[in-house]
C-alpha cells in the first residue's frame, strides 16, 4: 500500500493546518482595531490574514510503485493572503491616523465571520485528532498479530 | 483419543509410496528441500518487510506482523517435521531384523 | 505445505490491507475538510471481496502462454479507491461530509481490529496444531 505518507502523517498535516488557521484568526481578532495610514509604509493598516489550504499529493518519485493506489497525503497551507478588500472608514478627525478628509482606515474584520471560522477550524482540528487516535488504535492492535 | 502427530496431515503424501525401492527416499528428500526452501523464503520475506517498515517504505505494520508470524509458524512446522523424522528413523533403527 | 493460503486467511489479510488504506483515505478526507474544491474519496473492497468469494474458480486448460488460467480471483484482489465528484452545498466546492467521515472512521477501525483478532486467533490455532497439541 506503499508511499511515504502514513495515516499519522496525514492527520498530523490536518492538525498543523487547522492550527495555523486558528492562529491567523486569533491574530485577526486581536488586530481588529489596528489602524494605520494607508499610504505610509512604516504604518500600514492591518489587513485581514487568510490562509490558503491545498491538498498534498504524493509525487510519483516518492513511492516505490509506478501507479500508487491513492495519492492523497494530507493538507497544507500554501500561502497566507492578505485581504485586499477596502478598509472600513470611520470618520474621526481627532485620530492620529486620520487622513486629510478626517477618515480613519480600520481593518475590514468582521468579528462574526472570524468566530464562525474559528468554530469550523476547531471542529476540523478535533476531527483530525479523532482520526489520529483511530489510526493509533489500529496500529496497536496490529501488534497483537504475533502475540499468542 | 489419539492426537495425530502434527507432521502427518500437513505433509503431502508421496505420490508413489512403496512401489519403487528408495522411491520414498527420492521424493522425500525433494519434499524436505522444498520445505527448507519455503522456510528460507519466509524468513527472508519477514526480514525484508521488517527493514522496509523501519525505513518507511512499508507503512502498514500488519504486513510485517503477518510475515513474522508466518515465518515463525513455518519454522515451528519445520522443527516438528524434523523431530518426527528423527523419531521415525530411530524406530526403524531399533527394529529387530 | 502451504499453511496460509486458505480462503479465509487470504481474505483476512486482504481485509487488513484494505482497512489500512481506507484509514488513510478517510484521514485525508478529514484533513482536507476545509480545502476549497477538494473532492472526497472512498475505498471499495468488501463488495469486491464478496464477489470474489462467491465465484468458484473455473478450471481452464491452457495450451498457450497467452491463455487465461483459472487462477482464483481472490489472490489478485485489490481494493479500489474512488474519487467522488458530486457537487456539494458548500460554496467552496468541497464535498466532505465530516459526520459521514467520522462514522466511517469508527466503523473501519472496528472492522480492522476484528480482522486482526480473527487472524491472530487462527495463527494461534495453527501453532497449537503444529506442536501436536502441546504449547
């Protein structure tokens, strides 16, 4: 059944990816009110960070056989995108980061969206833990083939 | 209740059993050679799979466990056959002519 | 003198291979539950096994190396991995149903462990027989 990606590695990749998503979500929530000057490179406004997930596929040279039965090898975060949506403008001329019209650019982060994503990511993380445990139980049971 | 010695039911019967002189001997040694070859193959396979598992080529431990168990049973069978053969030889040797 | 090639033992060993493969496929589905455009896969084996066990091997005479021989189908049986391309209700095109995967995970784990136990018992029985009823 070959290949170098065991069931453990696949579940571990899922755990890592969802964990990274959770970290980004936490970062987004923490920076909801981080303003900045839009045209000032030293003080950029915070932009929402979004992970891009992609599945890992085993390459032909990794496996011993020429046509493996199954090439799926988990998931990874290929990039972290910055949301390019326009920032939320709030009129506040007294703010140090207000532009010439008196608007302050707040990051376009919606707390409800982030919470929903957090729940999805947490649920996926837990599912990956369950998958890992199932693989572990099966492997331990296989050790008993030779016993008695 | 008589427990049949384990060697008997599992060995294939020699095709021609008492008809040619030493006929039992010829096919018997072939049989032994085959058995030893199978035993060797089983052990080589078990060793090979074990190494492959620890280098990561084989992902499923059950394949290693199965190969090891089958090699062990084949070895056990070979030892029992050897014991029976020696017993049988000794019995023949002890016969009063 | 092949102790290990009766149908049940071969079927059990193949069931173990299929179970391990299925675990990998399900783990991959679960790991990719949030990957856009990902399509899930399933493993088909038990129905193939049933078909293979039902058919009796046909004795066929071969006079040419190119003729099919009547080798039993069980020996060459391998599980199949199917990619399921159905559309889903999700906007990102991912069709993994996490609850279905969790249920399959549990069922597969149980089936694998049962096969291991069965196989271990058979080896143990063989050992007993070989040593003539002694341990």
